[in-house]
């Protein structure tokens, strides 16, 4: 009869694999949602990257959707994999491989909200910079018409905000998890001590 060591039993392999997959998928979904919204706000921004015959004025909604989703799947998957690897390994190490999926996955929605917040802040910052330095050569020579410049700057700023915010969200998620994990283990130890003290 093969005996399984207690250490191996508490390695929640399926839970950590699920956490890794969910973290990566969250990055993909977040990237798609952000750029689909940006594509609807300013299609001319993406015409710099997607060379459609006739220019952005002939873009259809379907073309815009397919082009942005294809690009976002690549970028979101790449960034999502980085976040998934770092966060899953962090949870694995801090919890000494004893954390269950339900506990760790509860931080993914909060991390996603934080990333969306910085995406919005980045877009707003782009608009404010454009309004403040409207006559700057760097702003004038962006390649956007004067009518589209504000929306153009929103998209550019929000993309930088999304990448920056994704890193901050990862840091926050790791910080929150470490704090709550230590708190839960302390409460568990305190509860065990009280049970032992009872007659």
C-alpha cells in the first residue's frame, strides 16, 4: 500500500492550477474589454496599428471588433500570463502550498477593479495633458485630427494606465493576500489554543 505524505496531501494542485488559469483569463478578458471600449471611443487611434484599406473612415464595427479583439487577445494573454505566474507563485510560497482556490481567487476581482481604475485614471490624465499642452508639438504631431485629438489622447493614456495599473493591482493583490493569510493563520492558532485550554 502506497502511503501519501501529509505534505503532498496539502498541496492543492488543482486549486493552484485553477488559480493560474483564472488569473490568465482575467488578464485576457480585461484587455479585451478595455480596448474594445477604446476602439469605440477613437477608431483612428487603432488605424496606426491596423492598416485597413481606405483608412479608418471605412472601418466597419465588425472590422474594428475583430482587429481589436485579436490584438487584445495577444497582449492580454501575455500580460495575464505574467500576472498569473507571479501571483500564483506568491500564493504558493506565502501559504506554503496550503491555500485553497476559494481563498486565493477572491482577490482576482479586487485586482481587476484596481486595474480598471488606473485604466480610467490614465485616460483622464491623457485628456488633461492634451488640454493643458494643446499647442505642444508633441501633441499636435500625434497623427490625429483636431476633432479626434481628445479621444486619441484618452485611448493612449488609458493604455499606459492599464499596464501601470496592472502592475499596481498585482502588487496590491499580493499585499492583501499576505496580510489576510497571516491574519487567518493567527485566528486559527488562537482558536486552537482556546480549544486546548478548555477542560
